[in-house]
C-alpha cells in the first residue's frame, strides 16, 4: 500500500511538542551519518501520524524521507508512540492519552469523568509502555473538559498539568459561588460536544 504525504498532520500528533534545538541537531547528525532509519508514518490518506521531527530534519538536510502506511486506528498509534517519547513530561503524557480517550468518546460529561473501563482500554493499546497515573488522567480530563486551549498548552509544555488543574478547580468554585452563567455554558458546551457519551459511569 502506498500513499503520498498530503502535508496534513493528524491533530493529535500536531499537538505534541517538537524537539528542542540541540535534540534536533542530534537527530540531523544521526540522519546524515546513518540515513533515515525509522520511516515517517502516514495513514492511508497521506495524513502524518508519526515523524514530524524526522520530516523536519530531512527537509532541512534536503533528504527525501521514506514513508510507511499505517492502516489501523490512528488515535491508538499517535497515543502509543507519542506517550513513549523521552521529551514528553508526565503531565504531557497524561494529556496526550486523555486527548486520545476524548477523541474516542470516553468522557462522560454528565458524571464529569472517564467512562468505566476507559483507562484500561487506552492502556491496552501499548501495554506496559503506556502506564500513566490515574489521578493524572483524571486531572487531564477535567482540564480538557474545561478548556481545550489550556489542554493544548499542557500538551505543548507551556503549562503544567497540576497547576492548570488547580486553576480549573479554583475557577469552577468561584463560578459556582457567583452562580456564573458562563460556567453553566461551559458545562453545556462540553455536553454538546459529546451528546452520545452518556454511557456507563
């Protein structure tokens, strides 16, 4: 099976941080010496699922990259590979996994938590390499339900998960005390985004 890279990057993969300057130079040196060892992964439609850093390094070096096609669940692949990157913090890993779970409809907006069995289902994707603290996943889910922008900042590394979660909790308490209609609108918006997610609690 062959596919051409369309220039499009899967949104879950696109939220992951790029390598820092020093790490990128190390990657380029490796590609100069050894060539591109691991091909860049596309889905059958040519959307990039894994390998943004390798693609950037090849582009800078003027090397034509090799591609491979992955025909399985793209969310599972992005989560499994992204969560095992060494440049991803514990909070970023939890947010990546949470975004993958969210994309699969695993968030229950009524109970405001992950559906029963969601953690086991996502961790079965990559086995023991994808272990993550349940509390971190719960915090990541609460942040994601409250603000997609803040969740993106946690994933990019510009915010920490714990501090962002604490801000969410403080904001919600403040809104509840003030009977803030904006908070009610946020909750309603979360429910509207996932109207079918009223599964088992």
